[in-house]
C-alpha cells in the first residue's frame, strides 16, 4: 500500500489493484503507518484513492500473540497479527529490515513475501519491473 502510493510510477505494487481474483486487505494500524510515512501530499492523495478499493480488517485482540519463534519489533507485530486475525493468505511488505527473516515463511497460515515475489509466483511480474528496487 505504501509503495503503491509513494512510488506509483515504478512500483509493481499497483499491479495488485488490477488483479480480479485478489481481495486486498489492510488494517487501520497499517494505514496509519503508511500515512505517517508519506510526506508528500500527492502520495497521501494516491493512498486515499487506493484505500477505497481495499477491505479494512479488524485489529487482532490484545490477547493474541505471535508464535514464540517469530521475532518482530513492537511496531510491526500489529501488522502481522492483523493479517493472521483476518485470515489473509499473504502479507506483502517491502520491509526487509524487520520482516526479512520471515520472507517466504508462513506464520499461522499467512505467507510473508515482497510484492515482487508474490507477483513472480503468480507469473505476473514483467521484465521491466525486475530492474526496479523492491517495494
């Protein structure tokens, strides 16, 4: 969501909005994080337009915790917990620093990938996108 709004001219993330067999889901927490990190007014406007086409999932209850073998910093736990709580099949993120060790893994049924890896698995990524930095 962040990269689709921030780097709309080159981000493969925008492709997600054109997939007919995909339901895009986010949480209020993730949306707030995206808003906070988008400093340009035009990027925030793009974000708000994109949000009209996604489902907003409930946050996971405070009593729910990640499995003990999953280590995430406090600010990123709600992102994964919301995806698990919403029964999402995938969590797509470009946050290599915090989610990098989880890329390619499934946590409570949610597979964590970059947008590019997700699109590649689906056979959708075009060669022109392969030279662009990860979302």
